[in-house]
C-alpha cells in the first residue's frame, strides 16, 4: 500500500501516521517542479494527499482529476505539519489510515 503526498515542504507528520497505520511507502512530490505537472499517479498508490501550501492550482486540479477518475481516496490538508491528533472530521485522513488493513 502506498500513499502519494503532493505539495508541502515537511510531510513528517503524514509519514509518521501512514507508517503507524501500516502504509510503508509514502511518495512525495514537492509541487515546486514543473515536471510534477506531467507525472502520473503511480499504479501502486492507494490514496492521495494534497497539501495545499506550495502547490499550484493547475497541479492540484490535475491530481484531483486523475485520483477521481481512478477512484482513489483524496484528502486535502492545509499544511503537512499541522495534523490534529483529535477533532477529526467525517472523512479524515487519520480515520482512513486507521481503518485500512
């Protein structure tokens, strides 16, 4: 199982929670490189997280469209570092990680 994180400078919080939830591989696209616009989401990806700081609108739209087309769960975060430990929303990344096997 693999998670793709697009955007953000520091994704340590997401990596820690993903590994605790049994997801060994976390791939990170910085969103700052122009090559990121032509990349395709890897086939082994099971979920996509878009960190909204440092990602341009075009890349966010492209990733969202491809993830939706492939039926992948898609999560948006304001910042990579600030993942709350409590106070979850109905469809939250942490809930999804806890319920995956």
